[in-house]
C-alpha cells in the first residue's frame, strides 16, 4: 500500500508504504477466522527509508495496527473493507488525522 494522503501530505507520498502479511478471504477481506494467537506482521516504510515493523491484531473494536516498540508504540485503527488493488485503507491514530493508503498489490501467501 502507498500513502494516498495524510496530514501535511494532501497528494500522498509514493515512498511511504505499508506492507501487511495477512490472510484474506476470497472476497478480499481480512480473514478473521484465519487469525490465530500470533499477530500478523506489518512493515511501514517511511520516505527516509526508515522501516518500522509492527503487527496487525484484532480487538473488540476491529483490526488494529501497532508498532513493535513496546507500550509506547502508537496504535492505529484500520478502516478498510476490501484489500484489493485500487481500494483504500485508512489508519486512524488516536486524536490525529488519518493516513490513507491505496492498495497497489496483493500477493497470494
């Protein structure tokens, strides 16, 4: 996924990307039945090349992306229904504007 727009970046940034390693249903939705005890891995690559690993987990409110830097890691609510090329996914941080990513590629696992 590539950043389509976010705070201070109304035109997005093709060098800011998010990679998810997650199971999808045949319809292209996150497969909550395939989600087990271990979180799914994520990697957020910032424009400066800094790579930030994280994980995608499920809580009572839905899907959450969280960083791997311990308790101080930000948590982002994931708002997206379909994970197919051309679709959009929003990451909603607490008390800030969302980051909106456009899906550019989906690869079978």
